C-alpha cells in the first residue's frame, strides 16, 4: 500500500473538514438552547401583558426552554418595541406587540425612530375590538341616538380615549370621519382616569378596548353603543357593530397582538417560532384565556407583510384626517 505524501494528506484532511458540519451549520438545529425573553411594552396587568403571559406559557412548552416575560413600559409601548428592534436577531429577544407600538406610534410621533421594517413579523396572535360607550348622563342608549344627538349639536359633545395617537383615539376619529360628526377629543393618561370620568358623568362618550370596557358595561355604569370591527364580536354578540349603522358601515378597526422579533433573524429560527406559535394558538388553554378576556384568536398563517401593510395604510388615513402629530 502506498503512503500518502504530506501534500496529499493535508489536502484530504481539508476536504473532509469541508464535509463535516461546523458550529454555524448546527446552530439553527440547536435553537433554542437558552431562555427566551418576551418583551411586553406595557406594565403588568393590561391586555397586551395578559396576551404575552398566556402565549409565553405555551411557547415554553412547545420550545422546551423558559420564556421570561419582561415588562418594558413607557411612551405608548415605543420603549419596549425599540428595545426589541435593537436586540440581536438571534431569536432570544422577542416582542408581543400591539397595533399601537408596532404600526401607529411611528405615524404620530417624530420621537419614534423605528419602523415596521426593523422587525421580523412571526405571526398574529389575536385581535380585540374597541367599543364606543356613552355615559349615563348623556341619555344616549343606541348608536342611532348618538348619531342624531351629536349631529344636531356640533361641537357640544366630547369623547375620551387613553391618549393621543392610540388605537382608541384613532377609532374615535374614524367614527367622526365616517359619520360626518364634530366632537372634541379628550386624551387621558390611560384607561383608568377615562373610566373614572365616564362613570362620574364628567364626559359624554369614550372608547375602550373591549376587555377594559366590559366590566363597566355589564354593571350598567356605561352604555355600549357599538364595537369597532366590521362584525359583532363572538364574545359580545349582544353588542352591535358600529358598521351595522349605514353611515358607519366603513368602520373596521381593532387592537391586534403579534409576535415579532428584530429584523434579520435566521430563516430556520423564524420557522421554528412560527411552528411553535401556530401550535400554541390551537391549544384549548390559550384559546379559553384569550377569549375570556374579549380577544378572538387569530387564524393560522396570516400573511404578516400584507397584513401590516394594510393596517398601516388604514392608520395613515385616520392620522391624516385628524391631523394627529406629536
């Protein structure tokens, strides 16, 4: 048997090395190998936080690693979203984001420096309508009465939301636009002070996220006039959709929650997360908790780039109509 020369031996080793999988090739298969941080861009206790915690529990089971919730509140969700946009795109820092910080805030605030392109959309989690309500002192019991009373008294009435440029604000402006109404917007620093003024009859109308408004509606302290999606919510079939009123038939706006990562995530990592998300959305425990909170679980495999483009265009139209800019 002839022995290999030094040159041929070295060349053979080099060829074998090329055929062997290295650390880079093995990396996607190893994901995840450590805990994942799931950023919620609001304080604990709200609808986004609830969605994040319910999803995080299921993702942990599907992926086999801890999923740790990190609440990073401030600036209407922009601080938490910016943290994720700036994170390493390795799949270990993700965002459970709402429509507010992902798609709306950047349209109304020049202080926000990120864009949708700074995120990798993994999938839609759930949607939840908003609800237009009337205070007891307004005397308004139906959306038809609301339309007539406001139209006959332009500028007399006001409505409140949880702040300038929030989804609740945009929903109120969409009602004004569609109905040809003139009302004054009163921004509050969150839902709690808005609820206090509505229950205290200090303001005529308000817009709530459905889950926040339901306790006050069920107790009879405020009157539900209509929800803001094109069709009635299956969670509240007794509350009409505003779009059932002919002059408001174009109203279709909601709060949505999505799983996002930083831009530039590896395709195999994104694929694993999408699979884990879709499996989580089919579990009975997750569906019950989200539906009990007023949310509708998203269909699987929503085309996120198309969805985000359509939503952004909708919000831009309302922002332009209302001339909202901070």
